[in-house]
């Protein structure tokens, strides 16, 4: 029998997408999170990089990432229509480039990997690059264009999903879940102020905090570690950049994500096993310095914000769906691709919960 009352632990984009999938199918949803969409979702740049996020040693992820990217246009259109909120889904394409000779060699190797896997990418020479992205540094003499890698505003997407599911009757509880206890006829959930909830099913989408919840099957649910990522937001009134830029600068990665509203998001820091969400001064310096090497016009931009989020990572790198019987579903390990994977994760999870199957479930590591 399909569950009619589902409690979701975690209000990031994965949890909100699950709430959307379930509530639109008539399920009564309660979402428990002290601050929905204010964790990793708020810090994320919103790159939908199915191709550019396919790296050496991670090629087995490519089918999932490509399927996730293919789901985004319809998902974006549906939630914009239902909410009236512009989520800045933008098919801008991504340029992969390097500043130094060794950086260019590394990007050429990555592009060759993509081509060998049958993924779409093509080289852009100096002349074409000056035409399609004239604001890049003259030191960048060629690039690789991935036309199918797009972007979205994660914050606006979260706001749109919240508006939809609230209107459809989902209940939001601003607390933290501390324990989950399966019962013969359902699940009992307890939050940090002692309130209990009796529901048919629980979905845990708690990001890097999943392992702190008592009652989960530790033999089933993999260990998830936090990886801190720091993000800067600037404002460019000239809208100088036309594509997402992923670059190597003296061996370091940096990305620039230009939004249609003039915002430019800079990122790429990665700090292992840190639950500290403060922004390090050295991160601000390095991101600005590296981005300036790629885009000299950065000097004229206004500084808007520095923030940090904790990516939920696994040692294996594989996103997972863990099903503890027919009452508890745990979603995790999305690491850098939480925004990209949210719609497909939610669709697969909803199918497994309500129908016991989903045609794309085999793209995930499903643990039972």
C-alpha cells in the first residue's frame, strides 16, 4: 500500500524536489528543516554540468549526469509555470579553458576524455573565442565548448518549489530531526524540541548531516562527509560574460557563472571534512585572483557576497538511494552535483516509494 503521509528530513533542493514530486501526487507531506534552502543549496552556483563534471576516475557517473541534465528543461518549465518565479534556467553552454600552457594541456586531456566517452564538446580556436567570449583574457588562446551544459539559479529554484508545495498543503516545521524509529505500522520521528511525528514513510535528504540522525541503519546507509565549498557573488552591470567559464589557473580550478540579471558567481574551493561554514580570507583572495586571470574585467565588478556550504560527499563518489524496508528512504552523496541531480533523484525516489519501481533507478546505487 502506498504511503499517504511522508515526512521529509532536509529542505535543500533534493528534499524540496522530493516534496514537489510527492505532494503533486496527492501525498500529505511534512518537511522538517530549521532553515530550508539555506545550506549547500544557497551556496551552490547552479551549474548543470553533466559533461564538464565528468572527470577522470568518475566516468561511471556520466549516464546519471546526462539523464539528470535531460530532465531539467521540463522540470524547470513546470515549476516556473506553477510558481510564476523565474529560476534563471539558461542554456548558455560552458567553456573549458586554461590560462598557462600546462593548464591548457590539462583541459585538452579532459576534452579528449569527453570525446572518447561520446560526450559533446568541440574545440574553439582563438578567433572564434574572441567572437563568442570577447571579455576573456588574451592569455586564453583556445577553449572547449560544451553546448549542452547549462545553468540555473538554485536559490530561485528553491523559492519556487517552496511556493508550490506550500500552496498544495505541505507543512514546514522549522526544527531538526534527531531520531527515526520504525514501527509496525509506520515510523516515529522525533525533533530537537521533543515533538514526535507518526507517518507512513520518511525520506532523509539531510545532506552532510545524514549520519548524525539516530535510528538509521548504519550497515545500510553509507558514511557521508562534509566538503566545504566557498562561493563569491559579484555584480556585472555590463553582463560581460556569455557562457559559464570553467578554467584552470596554474593548476587550480575556478569557475565563473554569469546570470542574466548581472550576478556573477565565482567558486571552486574544496576543503575536506570541515563542518565550519565560515569563509576563509585566503579563499576570497584565491578566487578573486584566479578569476581575474581569466576575466580581467572582474576589477570593475561590485562585490556582493561571500558564503560557504557543505557538499555531501562519499568516498566512492556515487550518489545513493538507501531503502530500509518500505518505511525509510535515504538520499545522499550528491557532492558537487546536488542541483543537477535534484529532479531525477526526486522522481526516482517518488517512484520507488509510491510504486516500488522507477525506470531510471538503476542509474543510482540503490542500497537495500
